[in-house]
């Protein structure tokens, strides 16, 4: 469908302006391109274009013809004025505007407006026009408008207004919109800059905020959208919407993207991410349909992360008393093929919802398909089997882990196995600390050397392994967990106090491994909980807590504060003087825990202290997680 010669200059000018600056995947085949370049077959294009459905190409061609006709009409004379390539004297201004857009998309727009001398002319023009509008209420009917725009280019007015204030920008935008539609891209650029740099000014003026909201509402009309909606543009349109409104607009984005004759991957990913922010599984699955089957079968890391995020929203569907995972089958139906990440996440989901037979079916499938079971998944299997007291499967898993050189050195697997051994030795077998340590070492020695244990005095020099042992030191996380585990298998205070003194001494000496391990609160939590049990050792609790806070290697977690609050409440009942010292530290640091931690951890120990008690009101932090996702500040 050829373009009329008289319209070719306007269309060429628009093609230049339509070149994207923030999304490299959006090519020059934009809504302002000549039809001959936009949808005719081209051997230089990627093979992906040949897979575009014919009806989409037809719709794209029709939309292109409609836009060209509108540009040629008198109604859209302002758009032609802004983008016309015939106005040579304004070429520098157009380049300036495109450079401004590039800076805006990189978050550096304020830098270009700091160059005052280069902008003074445009700023004075915008101020002059604003004064004229206030004094004489210039409009198109009296003929003054055309004379003004003969000297003042619309882009120059907008650049000057943006460098001045939000109020002047809103005035100029409103004036230009009354003359004729301001191009979508230009309005979006202006509003994005206002949101980024002048949001406080907008919020301080209800009238300005109302005009800003009206401009956004007008831009949300799909009839005004260009062929390709960039993520930055969609981000602006979603600003200040409620969840239902945001979902409806995202569905419009999905439908609009079908007009594109070329894949627009960044926009598809943005829509998918937005549905994930809304925790909208149905919308996220609809967004996946926009991707090619080959992308779903073998997703790259960008898309794979989104698929795993969808699996994070997994739910259970009950069909006549039989429970099934609801999201995984729908993903498979879309063409997503299980790989290592997807299969392991599916297994963890099945365990999370106590679908044990399904979890083992997925494990057997992974083994048949030669899909590796990750350490985190094996750790989940361990915890689930131990919690369910499924000893047969627990022994099966532990044997498999012990025989696997890879899994036996996975940090999460090692920590979970040590914790299970600790619980069995301490509670079931009533083992002595030395017996428990021997069982822990059968797991630990498979992956790490014993230098840390001898350094801390847990083992004597005679128990150290050969100096030529090729095994590495444990990572800081495992080192911290080892301290916690060893503390909890002890049955008297002396061994724990001795370990604490040596631990603190090595941290003071700047031992690199132990200082790194001290960044995990679990290393301190073990000492706090164990020593708070006894009247003779509880005096060490404030000392340990002060040491933790003074070193500032890690901040106390909710678990840390729970241990300290429990110690305070316990010894307050016994009028122990240390209770006042612990309470002073809690007050000084504004210690807070969640309502769940209070009801699950503290209230069982102190049944009379419900959530309505003065103690709970003081220590429990009430979280409000009901903020709308697209509020004023959520996207800025």
C-alpha cells in the first residue's frame, strides 16, 4: 500500500522521531514508518517475522494506513509541526529533545536541565506564552496561535517549561492539546519527567495533581497508543492505579501488543513482571502466550526467572477430595518443558503443600529424565520426611546424599542433616555431647576440614585431620550454623561459655572466617537461647547482645529479639536483676517481632500474655501489607 507523495515528507519526519531510544529490540518499523518498510517481506529481517500470523499483519497494515491518514488531516497539524523535517532551523532542538529522552530513560534527565544558558531561550518562550495566555486567553479562533507557533516551536516550549516547573509544563501541555493532539511519545516523556523530578510539586498542589491525573487518563485510551508500547511508557500508564484497574490496563497492553508485526520482547516481559507484582497467576500465564513456543521450550535466564516466579504463586486445586498443583499443569500445557530449575521448584512446591506422592513422582521423573536434584531440593526432602516421621524415605534420602559426592558437599544439605542428627541425638537418644559431636562429624568431614573446630577449641590438636587434607574451610554460613548446632547438643554451661569466650576473642582478633560467620545472626542466637535457660548463665545474655550490637557485624533478627524477650519475661517473673538490663537493651533498640512469632513462640511459654496484653502491644510490630501496588510512590 504506497504512501501518497505529498505525505511522504511528513511520514519520513515522523519515522525519524519514532526511532526508539530506550528499547533496543523495538526496531524502526514503528507506526510512523512507511508501509513499504513496515510490513512488506524483507530478506534482511529475522526469521521470527515469518512466524507472525497473517491476521496480525493485516491488522498492522490497516492501523498504519489509519495513522498516516490522520497525520495528513488538518486535525493533526500540530503533530506535523513538531516532527516536520522541513523546519531546518529546529533540527538542533529535535536532537536536543531526543538526547533529553535518552537521559530521562537512563535516570539522568536533571543533568541536561542543569545547563541553564542553553535553555534560557526556551524557558523565556514558555514563560512568555504563559503570560500571554493569562492576559489575553489566546486560542485558535483569533488567529494569534498560528503566529505564536510560527516563532515558538512546540518542542521548544515544552523543553523550556520542563526546565522551569511542573505548573508551567501542565499549562503548555494543556494549551498544545487544545490545538491538536500532542504526540503520545512527547506527552509520555513530559509526564515521566514530571513524575521523576517534580512529583513533590505535583503533590503539593491538588489542582496540578488533578491535571496530571487527567493527562494520564487520556493517555490510557488505546486509540492514542503507538504501535509499540515501550516498558517505560507502560510503567507511566500504570502509575497511581488500583489493582483491578492495573490488571485491566495490562490486559489492554496484551491485546495491543498483538498489533505489532515484530516481536516486542521487552514489553512482553514488562507485562509479565507487572502481573507477577499483582500476584495474578491468570494474567501472568496469559502474558506467557505472547512468547514463541521455542522460547517456552528452552527459556533463557530472563524468561526462566519469570517462570520460576510464577511457580512461586503455586496453589492447590482440590478435585473430589484429591489435591493437585494448579499452576504447573497449566505451564506444561503452554509448552513449558521441565528443566533443572523448573523441576526442582515443582518438587519443593509439592512438599510445601504436603503432596508427598506427587513429590516423589516428580523425583522419579527427574531421575528418568536425567534432571539433577539440587541441594536445596534435597534439603526440603530431608526436612519434610523428618517432619512427617517417614523414616523409610528419610533413610533413603540420607543414604543417597551420603553416596553422592555432589550432594554431600551442598551447604544447605549439610546444615539440614546436622540439624536432624542434633534433634535425634539430643531428644531421642539422649546422647552425650561427645557422642553427638561424633555423629555430626560424619557429615561435616565429608565436605570440610577441621581447622575451624580446632581453632575454636571444639576439638583438640590430636583430633585434627592431616594438614595435607584437600578439603576446604566451611563457608561462613555453615560455620555459623555449626556453632549453633554444637551449642544445642551441650548439656552444661561450661562448654558453651568456653566456646563463647573463644569465639568473641577470635572476632576481636579479626579472624576473617569467624568475622564473616558472625554476619549471620544464627551464630549469636544459639548462645543467647542456651545461656538464657540457667539462672547462673543468664547474666551473659546482655553481654552477648551488647557485643553483637557494638561489633555491628549483623543486626538482631526477629528470632534474636524473640530469644531476648523470652529471657526478659522469664526472669522478670523470678525478680532476677538481669531482666531489667535485658529490657533496657530491648527498649534502647526498639526491639519488635511479628504477631506470628509472638503467638507461636512466646505465648505458648506465657499463656496469659496474649496479643492484647501490654507486653505484646509494646513488642509486636503490626505490619500493613495492603498498600496498593501502583500507588504514588511505588513506581518512583
